[in-house]
């Protein structure tokens, strides 16, 4: 099933998400649907709040970037109850986009390397100490923000946000174009 993607301004993008208790067939189906929804929108990451579910789940398939970033060749994962517990002091700035902000791309500064604990969709627990850098760390941190009620424009300077305010207001009013099914606050 392809879900509509909730656009900036939707309250669910700001909600406190709940941990996921047990693995279940429903959870596996949801993970599979989230991958399908992400692919339909040409995304590389999608978090549950973006489909209106306030739970600690996000999926990533970074393999489209593998040509330029060989370490991403098999980077397709679901992250359940993730916790980022290590962040390098070194930060890097990189351009990001988000399916909840169609066609908006902005530079965001984030820690270069992270460590994360999470459960995958098969119920296997992972503890990846300072495992991820570069593009992988970038995408994980972006998606992790979503399950914390944070969106990428929150990282921009007040000046940059002011410059973008009419565009951001446009998202909340449904004034945008996207090539995939969307849901706005109205
Ligand atoms: Ni996003």
C-alpha cells in the first residue's frame, strides 16, 4: 500500500512518537508499505510520522547513491526504536531535501559520524558504534529527527528561515507541487 505523505504543517510531524513494543506481522507489513511509499516518491528515507503514524520507525534505502558512495551499496534498512547515542564533534554541511517539503533543498550542518542502537524488521538488535559517516550518517540523522518531532528546516539559521517563510507557509496552505500523493494539515 502506498500512503500519502504528510506535508510540513501537519501536526503529526511534531508529535512525540511511541516506542514499538513487539515485532508483529502488522509491523512487517508497515515496513514494507513504507519502503513502497518511499520508492513511489523517489525518496531515500521515510519516517513513520510522515505517513501519519506517531511511532519510532524509519526506513532508508540509500543504494541509489552507491555509484558515488560505494559504502552504500547494500544500505537498505528499517530502524525500529532507534537511539543515536554517539555524535562526533566534527560537523559537516550538506544539502538535504525531505518528502514532507517537496522540492525544497537546503544546506544543513550535522555531526559527521554517529553511533546508533536499533532493532531491525526481523527483530535483530544492532549496536553500531561510530559506524556511520558521510551520506549514511546524514540520512540516518535526518530520519531520526523525524521520530523526535524535528524537521530539517529547524536546523537553519533564523535569517534563512525568514527568507524561506513564504515558501514554508505555502506548504502549510497546500501551495506546492509534488509528483506523489500528499496530505496537508487541512
Ligand atoms: Ni524528511
